[in-house]
C-alpha cells in the first residue's frame, strides 16, 4: 500500500513538473527594435544619439573651426543628466554619442574625467616600471576644445481608465566652447510613445 502511494506521488510530481510553463528564449540582433514596456530603451539611445550627433556635425560651427585651424576639433562628452520620471542609464547614451563622434571621422574624441584618472595611473606606473623605449610621456594629453552636455526629461500622461499611457521624452544637448563658454550648437530631439493595455482591468 505504501509503495502504491509513493508511486502515485512520484507520478503526480512528474506531471506537475511537465505542466509548468517553460520560458522561451531566443537570440535576436541587437539592431532589432524591441518594445516590451514602452519605456526608454537601447534603441531610443542609439537612434537619438546617431541623429543628434549627425545634426551637430552638419552644423556651421564645425566648418568654421576646421577652416580657421586646419585641424579637426577635439571633443569630450560630458554629463547627460537624467531628469525623467524613470530610471535611465545615461552611460548607455553617452557611449552611443562617443561612438557616433568617432565613427564620423570629423572630430577627435578624448576620454572623459573618470576614464582619464585610470589612464593617468597607468602612465604614472610606467614611469617606474616600463622601459624608456615603451613608456608613455607625461603631460602630453590632448585638451578638448568643446564639451557636449545635456539632459533627458519626460512627461507621462495616463488616460482616466488606466488603459492608455503616453510618454513624451525630450533630449537636449549643447556643445560648448571650453575656453570661451560659447554655445556653438544646441540640439533637441523629441520622442513620444503610446502604451495601450488591452487586458487591463484596473
């Protein structure tokens, strides 16, 4: 009798395990647009960065600089503040902007403050432990001519029944002459997303 009960319990356990839902995981291209929550995502960061940096590099300030100096300007990407109502990893955005600058071939990009400290530590370490032929010289850093800074803000509007939400994002960027504080370019990009909850019951 005991053996029969144990066998029945074992069969029920196997059936219950087999009946549990199995998560489906598939690999997709990073370039594919995926909208799961309707919130800010990696696609937004990439598209906004590419469009806004493209606009900045097509503006008159760049040709004015290269014509007067006969060299590309040196750019540093500063802080992009998250002033929206949701968590946004701004590091993703600034890295996309750096990538767009470098890939353009129109400017020279230098490391930001947090990266420079690590590089300086390595350079200082080389003075004591590397050969004369291979060590990097001190005080040879390239100073930036312009800094890019900005912010992301958002406005959320919910329908009274809770079924629909509209999220309006604004990305503001400014390129500033470090020596004179003159703003040579100001960019603005707006995104609007509509989230519809079809099975929402309140």
